[in-house]
C-alpha cells in the first residue's frame, strides 16, 4: 500500500509506470488540489476545472509508459493540464463561432422554436444515457452534476476516495458523450452537455 505522505515520489512514479493504480491515486492525492486551483483561475468554473483535472490524470494513466521517474512530476502534470485546458477553450470558442454563423441564417422565431424542441429531445436523451450508467457511476454523476457537489463532497458522501470519484466521472462523461454522439451530431452533443451541466450549476 502506497502512503503518499511518506513514499518517495520517484518510487510512486515507478509503480505507476508498472501499472499500479494505487500509484495514480497517490499522485491524485498529492497534486489534485493544486492542479484544480491552477486550472480554475483560468476557467472561473469549478465544473470545467474538475473535468480538466480528471482528464489530465486519465491521460497520465493512459500514457504512463512515457513517464520518466527520474524527472520531476509536477511540471509534467501541469504541462498536460495546460494543454487540456487550451484544447477545451479552443474547442468551445470554435463551437461558439459556428453557432453564431448558424444564427445569422435563422429567424428569431424559428431559432426559439428549434431550440426548445432540441432541448426537450436532448434532455430526454441525456437522461436515457444516465439511466444506462452503473449504479455507483450514476450516483457519482448525479451528486456532482445534478446536485452540484464538488468531487471532495461527493467522495465524503459516498465514503470513497476523490480518485474514485474522478474515475467514475470520467467513465460517466465518456458514456454520455458516446450515447449523445450516437443519437445526435457531435457538435450539438458537445454544446448540449456543456449547457446541461452549467444550467444546473447556477
């Protein structure tokens, strides 16, 4: 069992590279709060920041074979987070520009009607996607995205670690996006999921 407070970071990185998930949990324990603060200064949104953080740790896990245990981990972690954040901001700006162009060719009345119909249809789809999640993943998603809890609060409520919440949220978002992409276009799916999340955080 890894103790993130006592174990040498290099030893943790070696174990991570060998595929030990508890090593990822230890790194999450050590760096997630610092990384969340760093990202949130730019996004001004806890929800977006948490998503960037968990995506960052998922990429760390997926590309663990590229880790060099002899090099400092923090700069590597923050570099990946910065890339994820920039990609998110670029994608959001690009999608906003597309929607703006579409609106130029749509009358206000038609736009309102289509928006209401699209919302009702997609709200049903996203609820169907949530219903297909496993019980623990569903509970996690509802606590974090419907009830507005932070990952830390959800972890305390479910009596699990924050890294477990992180994994559950990653799985939930991937499955919901896949379901939405299957039934709608990727462009609309991305925008609707963002809108659906933020409308519940207000």
